C-alpha cells in the first residue's frame, strides 16, 4: 500500500499547487501547462502501478 499512499499524497500536493497557482494567473497557456504536467504525472503513476508496483494487477 505504500506506493498507493505515495501517489495519493503526490496528486494531492500537485493538485493543491495547481489550484493555488491557476487562481493567481488565469492565463490559458498557464492552465494548459498545468493540465499537461498533471496529466503526465498521472500517466507515469498509472504506468508505474501497472509495471512495477502491482505487476500482477491492482485491487483494493
């Protein structure tokens, strides 16, 4: 469960940072950059879960 806890913490921190920064600078380019960064992190997390953390499958 440690990998899952780490990913949840990571996404909470990144989501909070994105929300705080986007509120200050609402430019469209900045929003797209944050969305791309968060999408990349989520994609890497899914890849990590599927290939390394839970290679046999993931279930709660």
